[in-house]
């Protein structure tokens, strides 16, 4: 017992213990990704299909808690931009919901409410969570946000009506909220009877409606319920500022505002029975050159009227250009609508030069400087070039690099087939006009007045060419 310490015999090399792999292939991959993200690398891969597939593999193999922990870890890396996390965040929310742990997912749901692609489901889950906790006011607010996006979402209208009764609130008319009863037959006040939804935008939903007093069809735009609370007073004020601006333009190529009611959060406009330019291009294809130039001039005329009032539309695109009647009938003009994200004049009503605001609009129609938040009438001129190109080809000029915003001088080059038969000199004039309006440098674009004059000269030359 007290002799020298015995040496531990060494094991044969062949019987030495092998290293134990403590992490699965998925964990090794995710660990490397987190390390790279922390160094500012691979920032666009957080919600990539590969990551989502590995999370799903981990989940289906029975490691549910581990999968949730890895998703939380990925979302917590400070270097990851929030806008790239939404798909992964949505998966995490669904996993929490499956495990009955939705309370833990509330911060993620609130984040997803700001991302339009995931807002519908996020509002619904928040509404369900609040309803089960007995928080009727929050439940009602989120359910109405759901109906602001999908009026037919299963079971939601019934729950809204029940919650309104529990809260002691009278059943609303459609002008107050779009959450009451079936859309067809809902009253938007005593005068307007809603028939069906026509479309929706950033601020509201537009319905086909019947004006009972004048016995005519009109379009009724109702503010999204989730924008109607006192905490969103700015959205409500902007909703009606937009209507007043449109009404003040009084231009044949701007949608006419017929009536509005601030108490009911309702704007009544003339009906665009001929649909939108987007519909026309999808269903009937590219427009003939002369017809496209005519409509182009009408668009520029509407923009000129707006720009004189200090208004920059900021979202000119085929979906916001409408027709009173069938587009192929004689004399049908295009109308500019939806000033929901327009840059409006200041309190004095004066036009402003270049201004800096948060970038708003639709990516494919945004001028390079608009993406940087720099706004001036020139951004509408650029969008008019994109719309004219699309009118003639039924596609936008961007066959590459849409997201990066990279632009080349020949982006607006028209196919030869579009200019066939008009003569080289006139074809060159049309192409040069398009190049000038679509110049990446806003200082090299023509003013709205100059662009309108150019379009009118082109139209006259095309008429003369047809007559010849």
C-alpha cells in the first residue's frame, strides 16, 4: 500500500478512445454561420433555404427545443440586418405556436407586423393570443388589421362582431371598419352600399359601391382599421390630406374625388370601370406606339398639374393608372390615382425642390436617387419613362440587377419591333425621349413641362406619319 506509485499502463494505439462528436452536422453548419455573421460575413444567408432546411431537419428529428434555440441565436446576432430575418422569424413563431408557447413569440410577432408579407398571419396570432387572455381591445385591434388585408380570413368577422358586443361597441358601418358582416351588402353610411373589393394599397382598401342617392357605381376607399387608432393620427390626417389634394387638382387625368367623410374614414371616388394599365398589359399585351405615346402624354399632363402644386406622386406605375371605360374604346383617357405615399406640399402650399425622406415607392419604378430618399419631381419623370417602356413592351426595363439598383444607359433601349414602320428619324426621337426621361442623373432629365411638350410633338408626328 505504501510502495512506489504504480505507473498506468498505456493502451494500445488501436484501442485508444475516439473523440466524441457532440454536435450534429446541422449544428456545425449553424455554429459556423453564427461565427461568420458576428464578423459581418454571410449576412444575407440568415433566412436562406439552406438554413431553413437545416432547422427543419433538426426539428423533425425530435430536437425541437434545440431548433428553437438556434433560431433565437441567429436572430440575436447584432450584425444581421432586420429586413433579412423575416422568413426565419416567421418559422420560429410557427414553432412556438405549435408548442403552445406563443407568449414567448410576442416580440417576434410584433416585428413581423411591420413586414407586409408576414403581417396578416402575425396580426391573426396576436389577436388569438389576446382573445384567449381576455384582452378584448387588443384582440379586436389585431383582428381588424387582419380584415384590413383579407376580408374573408376564416372566422375573423364572427370574432370581431362577438368582441364588439363584449366591449359594448355598436356594430359598425363599413366606413368605420371593414370588419362588419359580409362585404357585399355592408353599408358605408346610408348612401353607399359596398359590393366587392377592387384592390388595396398602403393606406386603405377600395371597394366597388353603389351610390343610392344618385344611382351610380362609385369606388369607396376605406382606411385600414389598423391605421385608424389615435396613436396613428398621422395616418388618418394623411389619408384625408391625400383626398383633398386629389380633389383640388381637378384634372381630367387624375381620379376625381366625389365625397369624403372623416368620421367614417371614407373617401368616395369615380369608378375606373376600365381597370388599370397593369390589367390591360397583362391581359392584352403591349400597346401600339401611337396609343402608348398618347397615354404617356396624359400621364405627364397629370404629373405637371401635381408638380405645379408641389406634389410628387412617388409611386407612378401601371397599377395606379386607370381607365374610366374599356381601354380600346375611342377617346378613353388614363387617370392617375393613389396618392397614398405622395410627397405633399408644405403648409404654405409651395412646391419644394429636392428633399430627403424615407425611401417609398415601388422598386421597379424608383429612380436611383429615390432609393436614397432624395425626392424631387424628377423621380416621377423617371417613373414615367419606366411606364412608357412597359406600355410598349409589357415588361419593365430591368432584366438584371433590380435589387441592387445598378443602371446602364441602354436599360431603356426599345426592341426594334416596337419602332418598326415609323421611319428612322421618328424612331430615334422616340428612343431619345425615353433615354432623356430615364437618365440616371436627375439633373439631366427634362422638367415635367419639357417632357410634356416633347410627348405632344411626338404624338403629332406619329399622327402625321399614320396619315401619310
